[in-house]
């Protein structure tokens, strides 16, 4: 089975390459070989390689910058995935498209289920929802796609919140982190494993004809909780001798160009049931990430 990975040099892409199942032939790609800003390039690459699956792990993820670069965000997060879907519909290949918790508005008081009505509140979320809807419109009800929503992805690869906070904890005496945005982090390592399980089990053929799934680590946290845990674990692991103090701050007192959902916890129960797997607790995932960063001498 041939699987094309878009964004193979990003944090999820690198984890996907680390965890390739033995029966999979991977076609890695990056901006040079598969440029989501060049739709003709994407189409031709798919027609030339005819992958059985594409994992679309590439995206425009600069949430604040997207407010100023709406056209670019929509091109990468919506128009390109739609063109990928159109090409795969012709070749008979299948698409695993990675989406986001930011398709929701954050007004819920309970974890978002897969059938909850999306209502994004920033350009990034809107661009990702346009991508989701476009893919669904291309494939209609056939068995050629899965949309996997996730949130707060971090790991030892690529750029992410955990690595940024670790650097700040080393270089600052005090850092302020928002406490009133609630959700859950997702280990890029375990997200990659779920992606491969989805393909190996080919859940496009599940009896409920369900095409949208959610996956995060287990538990609930704020960004402040995660930053605090990073500080405590980095001290215990001797990554940092004296981490900076982490101070809670409200979103109101930490304005950003793009509005963020106050609550974006995803309900992963249907994914766990279908794949017969449990999600890792976020604190355990964070410990693994920091241990791996220590082994790489990340802060040296």
C-alpha cells in the first residue's frame, strides 16, 4: 500500500515517518515536491504517484497571522484539500485529512461530539471548516475519506507550545500563560499511531458510515496547566535547574489578533470504540516528550 504524506517535515509528518507500519510504502513530500500553494502541482503529483492513501498533515497553522493572510490560509486549508480530494476521486485513492478543534466556537460546556455543529470564530478555524465541507462535497457519501480533528498538538519534533515554553522557562524569571482556555493537548507521536491505525483498519468502511472522528490525549487542561506541568517535570528531569515562575493570566489580559475558543475539548469516544484503543493521559504524554527532548539535548 502506497501512502503519500503531505507536510512530512512538520511535527506530525516527522512522527508519521517514525512510526510507519511494515506493510506501508511511504511517499514523503514537502513544499518543494507537493506545494499546497500550487494546485496544479498537487494534482500532477497525485496523478503521477497514484497513492492508495494521502495523509494530509500539512496546513496553514499560524492562527494570528491568518487574520491578515486570509486568502493564503483558505488556499492551503481549503482549496488545496479540495483539489486533493478531486484528484483522489479520479484515481480511486483515499484521504485522511487532519482538522482542528478550532472549527468550534468554544461556547459548549461539555466535550464537542463529532456531530456538534461547527461555528469557527477566527479565520484559521473558518479555513479548516471550509476544507472539511469541501472534502465532503467532493466525495459525497462514498468510502474515500476520513476527517480527523485534533487539538493542541505537541511533541519532540517541529515547533509547538511545549518546546516554546521550555525555552521561556530557561531564559525568563517569570512567564504569563492563559488559564481560561480549556481543552487538551495531543501527543504528535500518538496522533501518528492513530493515523496509521485508521489506514490499516480502513475505517472508511465502518458500518455507521461515519467520516469525522476526534482524537486528543485524555484529560482536561488549560494552557497554564500545561506550562506549569512542563516547569515541574523539567525540574524533576534535571532539564532545568531553576524554571521560571508560571503566572496565570486571563485571555482578556492577553489579547491576540485571532480570537480563541474558551473551551475546545473534543469527545473521542467514537474513535476509541471503533479502533479499540485508549488515549494516553496528557501528563504522561508530556513526560514522554520532555524525556525525548532531554535525550536530544534540546536545551544544550
